[in-house]
């Protein structure tokens, strides 16, 4: 079996499962948030259960519309706070956590070999730690709250082998955009995407999270990376009793629907053009397009290494007049680290606004929205029409390095060209 099949077999109390098989699995952790959680709570109450199946295995995180920008949002937050209090569920409230997909592993709710579901499509992020994690609907989340179980069809697997060394200013975000550009937004529908190869093994945890986070953008059921020493080093500081996972690997005889190979050694910075994530080109192909806004943040690229590479490019420079630059760390922990390293001062001195940890403009929240005809280059994961404000705005997806360089020049820019001009 491959790693995903092994996890699903264990969770369904089977010795062996295969692609296409329907399995009823025991869930290890359920995550929900302020946008999808209220409907899950409403549906749970309709089921008629007084208590959730296990209040220690449910996590609530407020992150999408915080601080509340409307009475409606405030009421949704109130619903989640009341439910958490009634059921004695752990809740990360405003100022206590950050974006759900960063907070979950950061606070020790993610472990290799576990089954994690969340009422958010980017729950697949936790595959970076060797977990089977996937997004579910709010009513499915209600059923999990009541039973602790959910059924899945065991997904066929695609193996993506990545080798080579990244060039300067080329990042895991560029890699995943390149992969999605090759496979298409429908290239991995209900598939398990397993990332492996020397590049992956040498990649930081933050980079692995970026890859798995965007697996859903090619339709995948889950993205996953075999856990290793880097996984252990990250998690052992966050989980009291981290179980041994050295055997949690795909068998050499595991079956894959297809195997794809990528070499990053000659890869250039990539960019997804409006209005589809698979409309991918090299940054050099479209450089020079004027921008109105630059956004660094989201559950895809709001981690410390993302802020560091952006700061490296922006240091000593100013954001171009006419460009709004927003920087939003993925969690309060990252916010504090950025503060201690002087990154917040650096960004604000350059003319950017550094905001509190939240989803922000990524899905048309209450800050950073675009007007008709405006263009934003963003480190987020989706550039759908209307995703970040007006349906007549344009959103380009790129790495923090590209976004930072573009904020300086006022137009889409390959960051390496800034060095060439110095």
C-alpha cells in the first residue's frame, strides 16, 4: 500500500485497502472555523445529540472574518463561542491563534498517520506532516461531531517525484504552481497526490505545507509527504507524546495511477494568471503588468520563511507609489517572531501595512478588497473571479519573492532582475 492507503486501512480497522474501496474511518481530529462552523453547529443540533463524540478531538478556530466587520460576522462568532463553551471544545479566538491551517500543526493538533478532516478545502495542508487530511462540508462535519466517523472512497494515487536544487528566489510556491499548470485544475480529481524526491526531502516544513495546501487546486482529495526527521523536529516541540512513525512509508510495490517527475534546477519563478490557478506562465513572460495591490500572507504563504524572503527583497527600498502592500502573518506565533526579528518595522518603513493574523483579503474578507479594474499580485491560493473583491478585478498568484519585487516596482517583476539593476 501507499502511505494514504496505510493510514485509511488503520483508521478503518482493516489490514489492507485498495483504490476505489469504500471505507468507514475513525476520525482523529475535526477542525472547523467561523465561516463554515455555524452551519455545522446548526446541523449537529438537528441531529439531536446532546454531546459531541469527543470534545478533545474537535478544534474551533476563528480566522476568516476577524475581527468581526459586521453584525452578521459577530453573531457567527458568538455562535461558535457558545458552542465551544457548552461542549468544552478548544477554541482559538481572536488574537489567540491565527489562520486555522497554521494554528493546527503549530499547536500540536496534527500528527503523522492520523485522519484529520476540516470544514475547509485547504485542510489538505496537514498532509505535509504525513497525515491523511481533507476538506469536508459543514453537514459532514456535523455528522463527524456526532459519530467520530466518516466514509471515504480510497483515492487512486499520483506520485510526484521532484529533484534538483532551487535557484535563487525560486520557491516551493513556484513548484506547486508549475505542477498545477501541468496537470490542470482537474488533473487530480479525487486522487491522493504523494510528493517525494530529493527536493521534497530537503524542503522546509513551511515549503511542504505550501505544496500540500494547494493540492486541492488540482482537484486532489489529499496531498501527502512521508514524515521524516524534519517532521519530527517540528512536531516534538508541539506534541507531548509523539509516537514513532518510522514505518509510515509507501511500500516499494505500492500502486500509483501515474508517476510524474519534475526538476526544479532550471525552473523560473511562476505566476498563475487570471482567473484560474492552472493558467500558469513564467513571471518573465508577463513581467511589466502594472499592479495596484500586493498581498503577502494566507494559509499558503504567510509563514516566517515567506516573510523573511519578502523582507530580504524589500529591505532598504520603498513600496512604489500607488501600490498598496499588505503583509499578514499566518499566526500570532509568526507575528511575534516577525516582531522580534524586526520584520514588522522593515515592512512598515517600506510603506506596507502589517496586519493581525487572519485570512484577510484571500477570500473577499473585510480588508484588502479590490475595486473594478484593479490588479493584485498575491501569495494566496486562488484567483477566481470575485475571490478578492470586485468580479472585474484581476488576481495573479505568485511567491512572496515575486510579490515583494512587484510591490517595489509597481509591476509584475522577477525578483532576480532587481539584483541585476544594482
